[in-house]
C-alpha cells in the first residue's frame, strides 16, 4: 500500500560554499517550492466570446529556509559576504525529500541561488522560544529530479 511522503524528513545541501557542516544543512522548514506560469492576454478581432491566454515566463518565488540560530555558520558567512561586502557567489541548492529509510524520494535543484534577505526572530523575555534565522534566497529556476 502506498502512503504519501511526510514533509518533515528532508535535507538541504549547498554546492559551492566552503566549510559547510552538518549543522548548516539542518532546517526547521523550507518554503517557496512552487512555480507559476505567467500568461498574456490576446484579444482577437471578431471573437467576443473569450480572450486568448498565452503562456509567457515562469515565475519562481524566493526559497525561504528557517532554522535555529547558529554561531560560526559557513552559510551565514556566505550570506554576510553578499550583504556586507556585496560579493555575490551564486550556488546550487538541493532540497531532498527522504523516506522513512533516509533514502531520497525526490530532489529540487535550485540554480544560481544567492541570498536576498536575512531575518532573526524577535527577542522577547516573556516567551520561551529559540532564536530563529530566516534566510531568503533568490534563484533563476528549479528542476525536480
């Protein structure tokens, strides 16, 4: 019997960043795994029943990664180089969904990825919460392997 995969067993791998550790690839959540086709409307003379919709370019939202804050992270160093020194080094990111035996089920390959936003969760003395880094990454496109 087939059971749909669970969404909590995944890895995120970064190709092109030196010094990545096991802690750098562990995330609480990944979002932005979607694509939307753009359309262009074409009105034909004499045809009043409908407007033709033609496909244009695909639109990809930013990839959003969340995890507990780390000290000495190679991923954050890559991000800081972009933000603080304006040294952008596009990389490849692979998000892989795993089955119960830790075997890859499917992988999304994000091409020419670079950081665009970094957010640290609020510090609040009235709550008992972990400080969370949210990293937003732009890319050209993704493919599903």
